[in-house]
C-alpha cells in the first residue's frame, strides 16, 4: 500500500519574519493615523493604559487602513492550524529520528529528531496564494534554508520527582507560559514591555477547535544554544495577551548581544492537549521597541543595556498532550538563525543538546514549584 504524502509546508510558521503589515491591526503600527495631539488612534489598546481617540474621521480612516490586515481571530486560527499540522503530522513523518538522551533530573529519555528544509522547498510554498497571503523576498529565500530540530519525550503522569502530571505541564508550559519559563531560565537582566492586544485575546474563548487562546512572552530556545556556547544574549518576545517584551541576556566580550523578535500564541486543543507557537517577526521600525530599534543605546540605564544587539530569527512549536495510556507526550520543534558572525554549523552543533536540556530544566522547576506550594 502506498503511504500518504506528508502535508505541504505552510507559509506562516517559518523562519521568514512577519512584517508589521502581515499582522493584525495595532495602534503602534505605522499605518495607524494620529489625532491632532499626535497620539495614535483607536484599534487595540495602548500598553500605557491611555485611551484612543473617539474622533469619527480618524475612526473612518483607521477602518480603511486596517481593512487590509488579517482579522485577529482569523490570523490566530490559521497559525494554530498550520502549527498543529506541522507538529502532529509533518514532524513524525518527515524528520529523521536520532538517539535518545538523558536530561537530569527528568526520568524520561528524550528523543532528538532533525530535518533540513531546502531553499527549493521554501520557494515552492504558495506565499502569496495561501489562506493568509505574505509578501516575501524570493531572492533571499533562494539563498537560505531552515535547519529544524525537534525532541520528543513521554513522561509518567504523576506529580513526583523527575516527572509531572498533566496539570503541571499545562500550567508550566501554556498558562503564564513566559513568566514560568523566566523562572527556570537564568541570566535574564531586563524585560521591556512594548505593546499588547490583551483585551482582544481575553474575550476569545474559542476559535474553531482552539480554546483559552493567548499570546505570551517567553525566552526562546535559542537561549539554550548560546548557553551551550557560553554566550548569554538579548532577545525580544511578543507575549501574554499579545504583549511585546524584550527579554535581555548579557553576551561576553567581544560578541554582540542578540535580539530575537517572536510572536507567541498559546491555546488548548482539547481537554488534555495544548500548543505553544512562536514565530519570527520584524518590529525594528516600532518606536515603542527598545532594544530592537536601537533606542537602548542612548536610553539604557546601564552599560549592558546600552549595548547594540544583532537581530536573529527564531520559530518553534511546542505540543503537550495526554496519551491513551494516561502518560504525557511533550514534543517541540524549532528552527533558528542567530545571524551575525556565529556560523550556522556552530549553531547546529549546539541546538540538539540545548533542546534536550530544556526537559530537565522544566522538571527541576516543576519539582521546586511543587515543594514551595
């Protein structure tokens, strides 16, 4: 019997960064008109809590400008659908399975998988003719590829040392995702909030088959790559309730710090299932940013916060679910490029060990959190 071909690659969960024009409307974006006093007009609310203008002319112009952007609900559903297909179907059917590794104090072994997506495969993606069209530089794509690494681990569904039950996985990885990972990821020295869509995502209880939807900030897995190479770094995240943060890590001389802009979406996909998606995004033109647009160089309040960062790209999908035998499967797939002078061959060497180490870091945190409560 002929096996069924794997799903085609999508145009959303890729290393090609989203531009601001690709994202749902927000008053921080440059297509948003301003009121006479110079403040940005309505749409999503501003992070400082100030209220947008009620000027009717501004509202009408805003509506015309934002009509070309994807609706927030449609954008979230498309991303979650593509990510779920990739992690549930594409990863097990097209990734090469490697050896199992230990990740103390986790009891379960961690299986590492890998796949290279070539530039030819990327060029075959219908970027402009998909559910959410995207404009991309095809010449740039023709010179690049994506090096994907994944891990899979299966854990006893118990609240005890070296493992965790489903509620602990769900609480630690999906609920308050960014806050919890900051707790078990060292070396963070700054967290700068840029903008959010909190009110909009808070009322989205269900979109299609997805529920309890949020966008949350968290340190990217690229942190683990740099820890293996003895290089902490800067990174930027878009997080809880569609909140933009810049999460910062120091980089030793003479290396430049890194900023990884990431859009994070989390959702439940069933009673005992969840998904976490991170996608590269380019927000260097946002005045509200701090590290990504270089504003930190003049306004940073310490020497480390005034260092100029290099912008990298990072994308990942994380999946947790209860299996028929009542144990927990935790799968994560990621691709990244730290850019700058760090060669890709060095990054490829560091990533497999780094993503394996995440499992142990989480189990250590879960145990400590359990003891404190």
